[in-house]
């Protein structure tokens, strides 16, 4: 099985437009196996969870001895 990677436009009707160079490679009346990867749009809860994890991980690396840098 050969694999081709390309970007494709989805029409307002929900159809995927294949690039011409790929269309020429597809034989008529044959089945093709497709893998569709969509960009992820994180929701507010996921973004909040990442913010919390980032803060926790940052503060976990902060030791009491580091307080000397907070003094002017």
C-alpha cells in the first residue's frame, strides 16, 4: 500500500477536494483507504488544565534556597 500526504479543502457541501496529481493516480471504481487528520481546537477546560499543570511543574522546581534571588 502506498501513502500520500497532502492538504485538502473541504467544500461547503462537506466533500474533500483531492489535488489533481492525486486524482490522476486513483483508478476509477477502486476503493482507497483514507486517514483524515483535523487540527485540534482545545476547549476552555483543556486550556485551564494545561495552565494549572504548567504552574505546578514550574513551582515544583522552585526550592526554598531560591528565595535568595527574590531579595533585592
